[in-house]
C-alpha cells in the first residue's frame, strides 16, 4: 500500500468490484448530468465484465481516504482490444495504458488526479510511456492531461491520444 497526501493507493480486490462498478456508474451519470460526453456506455453495463476482469488481473487500483474509495484507475501493461483500435499494435511493449481514471465529484479539483499520475510515474519504472485516450471534445479532461505533461500525439475515432514519458 502506498500513500499520497493522506490517501492510500492499493490494488483492488474482487471484493471491491461491485463498489468500483457502482462508483464508475455514479461518475458516468454525473458526467452525463454535466453534459460531458464520456463513459455513457458504462451506464448500460457496457464495461462491467472488463472492469471485473481488470480487478481480477490485479490491474485496477483504488485510492482510499479513511477506508472509503474516492478514486480508481486501471493500468494495463498489455494493450486491450480498445488500445489496439486507438493506438494500433504496440509490439514494443514499452507502454503502460491508463484506463478509467475516476475521482468521485466531491474529491475533484483537489489535486488527486495529478497525485495519481505522479504516483504512477514514480512506481512504474519498467515502461517507457504512459498512454491514454479520452473523448476529443471533453475540453476539461484534455486540458487536464496537457497540464500534467502529457503530449497530444494524435486523434483516432474522436479520441485524443496522449502519452507521457515515465
């Protein structure tokens, strides 16, 4: 378990699955209510199986504040089907793929996202790049990644592709 400014980061367990899925759906609903076009498919259960698999594979992390999950993220050391669609085949395997970085709304704008990105940077030394994608017209999220030293390297299928050297 690691600590980031009063928060604990640890690998999620299967017991955390339902809480993580519930949290991601609540955040997806919050985004929809705030007219942010991202993660609508989560509301229909579109990713439940993939989320559970990533937790089972020990690729999903939770961020705890006083034993409550306030954020989550998934790190894949091998491309998912979606990553191949967005990035093309990455045969070098020098990249780590960030998925479903999510912070509950009451903890947004407190620097947790930046702290999580820094934690990844400091804890994943065997890879060269951290890569992610987000909906291109989600201006706030695109600006967040740019502010956090990610380089915009292209656009595929309406998604901005970002990478940062680890």
